[in-house]
C-alpha cells in the first residue's frame, strides 16, 4: 500500500508548481484529477521535446494523474466542480490571487461544502503587497529571492533549472501532508497559502545568506561555504570538483598532488589563513592540477580519501552504476509518447521503492470516467458534453 492511497486531489494548474507537487503525491498513492481548460489544456503540454503532441516536461510533471476538461468560466462548469468537492480531500492550484474566487471556487466557498477539505493556494509573491498580483515565473523568483545573487560572484547568475518552481512544489507537498496529519487529529481541513518567493528565500537562506543573518555589530563575517567548495579546478583534459572543507582534508589533498610545501607557506599555514587568501591558494593549486589528467587527479585524491568528482555529462549521469544499484531510473511505455525514461520517487518506504505510477494523461482523457466515479448522472454528463462544458 502506498502512503497516500485513499486521498483524492483536485489540481487546477498551469506549468510547474502545483503540477509537480500533485505528481509527487500521485507517486505516493493519491488519486490526482487534473482539471484542465477546454481548449488547449495546460500549456506545459507543448513546451520542449515532444511526441504525439505531449512534451516530456509535461509527462515528467504529470504522470499518475487523470485529466478532465471542464469550462470553469461558465456556471455549469463551476457547479460541476462544487458537486465533486464533498468527495475530495485536497484542492491545489497555482492561479494568481483572486482568480479562484472569481470562478466561485475559492477556499471559503469550497470548505463550506467540505469542512475536511485541505485547500492549498500557490502564488508567485503572496496575496498582499505591491507584487501580490504580479506574474511570476521561475527566473523572476530567482531574481527576487536572492538565488541569482548567491550564484554570481561578479554579477548575478541563474540556476539553469526551474529550481524555485520545484522548491515550491516540494514545500507544498510538505505543507499538505502536515495538514493531512492535523486533520487526522481534529477532523477539520484548512487553508494553506504558499508563495514561490517565500519558498525560494527559505531554501537559499541557511547558507546563501550567512552574512545577512547575524545582526549585532560585533559579529564576524566569514567565508561562504559555496566559495570554499563550489569551484572547478582545471586539469590537462577537463576539470574536477573537490570538497575539502576542513584543514585535515586540505592537507591530504595537497600531499596527494605534491603541493605539501604550501602547508609551510605563511599565506596558507592555517585553515583560517588559507581561507583569507583563497584566491592565491586556488591559483597555486590550479598550476599543480594542470600537470595531471582528470583521471589521474581523481585517482590521487580518492587514494587520499578526499571527496572529489569529475562533472558528468547528462548521458554519463544516467549510465553511472550507482543509479542502477539504487534502482533509481526506470523505463515505462506511454500509450502516445512510446518508450520513456522516468526517475522514481526518491523516498523508500519500508525499504522499498515506490513503483512509477501510470503515464501522464492525454488532454481530457478521463473526463467521462472520473465524473461517473463521482456518481454524476449519465444524462447530466451527456448534457454537459453537448453544451461544451466538459469534454
């Protein structure tokens, strides 16, 4: 039995945050019904590599779900959704503040119909303030939450992945499952507000904002962990990354490459001095490492028990033996997209991997099936279909 079996989720979303969150809960056993617009559905369906009119991005963020097409702009579509709510445990959406209220599907209205309902509203910047209704995309949030400031030394730099979208999705999952736990004790659901801005800053703050944490004037500023660890050192044929984060590891790394004389250098003969003269230290090391190939350096450092790695290409990542040992990657067959590679849910329950759930749905693939499961009368489904309210 998967952990969230028996939980039903209605997802209203476009793009990543709510979709990815609901997908993770689907992998954990929840029944997730994705409510999509009538015309083109979630625009994520059409972005990037695709086959059969479905993108791999959409497939990765939406497996395990059922899709229904409902026109939420008309009263009949709104009434249909409200009729489903008594049998639903969680509603999750990432529309701008106020949109669901205009559709008569706001938190208060739906929780009146089902007091046990957990209603999770994801926004870009929050409900209030000067940016409350501003459009929010991952690069915008990276800029506002300090991720670009953390990545760049001389000038801002992006994480080249939808990191704030996915951080927010993970945060949403954690919040929703907390609310489920509270509901088990109280019998009552609740409303959850979550912004991408808050999620992004919460994520980057512990290490990225070390020098913006202590407020008393007598505190000492220190080097950021990222400045010590997150540098590539060039070799004859590439580069390596080394995580020698304390004095003992630094000593072993220097001995491994024949640079132990730096241990007696006045500039570097303590860990504190080495950190204070980090650029000079790294320059000295760079010259030494250029005498070796990447494989030679990796062998020397591993023999000295110094954490190190060659940065793998994406093909090399997927081919590495450790992933096979972990049973991390699987192949599934999608009825439209064909053979696909998927990464399994990371958490093991009882020592077992969760099996990948069903492939992502076609647009409106399950409308008739889902409505019938919710005991919507066949005649009503037929009439709504004829009116263009569902499809």
